[in-house]
């Protein structure tokens, strides 16, 4: 789920909590035959009426703020350890001389404290009645139950706010990490491209066998470093939800041929046959994100070449339609490499997993397959290991086309 969507959900839940509280208060006002019910929030100086329900006579209004010295609700928390019941405010010693008594008029009163999740006083739940309703024990018990309910609501609200803050902090950290990685990628890429360019120039000069070997190591190490930086940056973008799809028509054969061309030099150096098998019309056009499809194929073919010392690496493509007419494009990458040990196959597609250990022989950041999985799922597809043995491996990448097939003569 996207970060903004999560925060929106928290806001909705918070509003629902308050709606539930209002509904409960409305129900209580129907169960207890008194005129006015209110929820008040207190600090060490004043009392604020958050919600109020008046039946016949307007005694209190929402938003009213009074000093605690003139607050009946404050009496509940300052002069009573539990429920405070006043049958007649005109004669009761706590209220008969208060200015607030003249304001509200003669009435009976009951109040119970509301605590927060830490047991500290948050406010009070109070009821007034100008006809001097005689509050029963069942009325007090109901208000105490409501007070406990509001304590739970406050705890949930605090938890929701903490989650929201944590989510906002996490989103900020992800954004900062993404920006940092982008800067690092640029700062490393620029000098490394210079190093590779110089290595390429050296290759065109007369070198002895040892010198040529050294230059090859420079080229190989530099290229691996750039590939690793690309993978870390792509992974960071995926984690931050910063990758979007660009749906356009694309040629399946052109996409595959482009990937083969990228690895033709490497395959030739290792003496490996690089090929493609097309079980489709040569001019098949699909709708999708060609760049993402190509990126997955590059990662899968790159891995296949890395772990293959002899034989071949082949891309097999097939497009089929289901009963609803939706097209499914399948790309299978088959190699004759060393395979993946059975006891390490569960590490596939996990971030920073080194399937063949950390000896440094094969290099890489362990992110290639994780990125493939994220990109495939972003396109509503899936990538998986179909088969693996010491004789080779077969990975399959499958996505659905966003539009019907179009045939062209281009």
C-alpha cells in the first residue's frame, strides 16, 4: 500500500472512532432521562466542552471554555476520587456559591472522570437536569462504562497518531535514502565511466599479456560496480513506491533482440551461445511497459550468463489468450549453468540474497531477482524459478497484455 493511502486510512479510522463516540453519547442520552450530557477536556487551568447533547433546554454549548474554578466538570476530577453526584446544585456545598450555578440554573448533576491510556485525567463525562432528576446507581454505572469506553478510544487514537507519525517519518527516510542513493549513483557513475573509457582506450594500444589482463579486470570490475549501483537505485525506488508504468505498444521480438544485443559481447568472450526462440508472430505488438519488461529480461539474462561457463543461454517467448481474450506473454530464460542449490532456492527473490555465497567470484548486490519480482508484480505479472539442477536453470516471467494484439507489417 502507498504511504499516502495508509495515512488516509488512519485519518478515516480516527474519524470513525469519534463518530462511534458521538453515537454512544446519543444512546446514553436516551437511556438516562436527564436534559444535558457533555464530554469535557481538562487541563490544569481550564475546561473545554468537546461534545454536548441537550434535550429540551440549552444548558451548555459545544466549544465552551471556562476556568476550572467555575467548572462543574472540574469538580469531578479535583474534589472526587470517583463519581460525583449532586442532587441539588443550589444547596450542595461544592456548587451553591459558584458563579457557574447562576449560569446553568438550578439542576441535579452527575459526573465521572475520563482517564487516558496512561491513567492520567483527560476530562469528565457529565450530565445536568433542570428538573432535578434523581440519578440512580444504574445511571452512574452506565456513565462509568462510557468513561471506560472513551479511555479505550483515547488509547486507540494515540496509537493511530503514533502510527501516522511513524509512517510519515518512514516516508521521509525513504525519500532521503532515495535522494542520497541517486546522488551517490551519479557521483560514482561519472568517475567510473571515465575509468572505463580510459580502459577502453588502453585496450586499443599495444599491451603485453599481463597488461591486457589488468585492463580486462578494470573493465569487468567497473561494469559490475555500475550494474550494482543501478540495482540498488532501482530497488530504492521500488521500496519508496516511486516507480510508475508507462503503457505503450511494443514489439516482443524487438525487445528480446535488444536484450540479446546487450549481452552478445559478454557471451562471445565466454564462448556461450546466446539465442532466442519465438513461438509467436514476428510482428506481434503488445501493450505494456517495454522498459520494465526489458529490465526484467536484462536481469534474468545477466544472471544466466554470470552462472554459465559453457553451453548456452536462450530466451523463449510465447503469447497465449485465455477464455476472456486477455493475452499472456511468457518469457522463459534457460541456461546450462551451475544451477541453484535446493537448500538455497527459498532465498530467491529476497533482497540482498547471495545464492552462491559471498566469495566475490560472482559479485552483485543480491538485488537482481528482487527487482524482477517487484517489477513483475507492478505489471500484474509474476516471475518464478521453473526448474534448476547442476545442468542448468529455467526462469519464467509472465505478464498480461493491457490491450488486444495488433499486427503490423513494419
